[in-house]
C-alpha cells in the first residue's frame, strides 16, 4: 500500500515513531514522510529577536523568515530525522520540496508573505526513490512558479502532504496529530467525519489552528483522489482502525 505520512514536530521526538515506521515497512507498505518542525522554527525566530505569527493555522513568512524555515526544516530537522530512521533500520533519504521541483506553488496572499498554495507536484523524484527501496523524508518547502529565479516558498506541511499524496495516487494520507483523532466539543474522538461536519467544528471553534489546517488539507487530498485520509496519533501508523477517517460526504448504508 502506498502511504504518505505527515509527521509533526512533536511526534518526531517520540521514540515510538521509528519503531512504528519500521513496522509499517515490514508489513509491506511503501512510505513517503512529510515532516514539520514548526516549534523549532519558532524557537529560532525568537532567539533571533523575531516573533512568530500565524494566520489560519499557517505561518506568516517574511523573506527573512524563509531563510530560517529553510535552515531548520531542510537542514537540522530533516537530517536529524533521517539519521534516526536509518539508525532504526528504515532506509531513509532526506529531500526538500524544492529538490527536483517536487513542489511548485504560488504565493497565497500578501498577508502571509512567502507562503505557497495552489501547488503542483512533480512526483518523479519520490517514485525514483521508491523504486530504489528508499523512504523519502520531505521538508515542506516549494519553488515559486511565478519567480523567474525559482525562489522558495514556505508550504504548510499538511497541505504539502495532501498534494504529494494526490499526485502519487496514494492509497492513504495519514496526518499525525498530538491527539488520537479529531475531537468533538466533549473531547471524544470521532471515528469518521464528513466535510459538512468538519466545517461545523471549525466554525464553532472546536477545531482550530493546526487541526483546522489538517481538516482542510484532508479534504483537498480526498478531492484529489486519495482513497483514504485519516487523522490520528502515532498508533494510527500500524492500526488502520484508529484515528478519524475523513470523508467528503456522509456514507449511507
């Protein structure tokens, strides 16, 4: 089964991540990992005297901020995660969405700066790595298609994972969260969530920030043809029944 996993920064520090990914490979899955690292980006911004800002769960990124994002995500975070995976027996190769023009995007709006949306994906680099038996580990940056010099853009990791999963024709997109799935107002994990119900959770303030961004990205992946989209914690990597499965419309029996 072809699977794209988005791993947030906090999950990357959990020792269970490596064993879960190794187990999925032993089960015969073909994996591509898109990683985050927003907390580390924010920490470096603050050390440099800059205050992180977010809009709709997405980081506002100036030209100066973009260089910090590159240093952290495509540098320290990516290579540290790759080293951990290799030590755990996972044949990982670290790349950026800028490599091989994997992710190409347009600036979404002046309000968020160097942030990319409307992505197109050239998945050949990923498929080449797959054919060699490797697990691509991808930092979510992209090339600006409207810049003749091919300048970089910061891309939300969930959005990047959704676009890559759709371009690869993945069987599943799994968005790893700090909670076991999407929670309702009472704190109960929802086993399934359709588009209208997801919008209601966002409108009511129950799903906000990063979770709202995951719901939006999940809907994008489903519209792009990904067969299964789930939001869950690390257990969801090897437990197909855990987490919250997203669907575009209610399933009738």
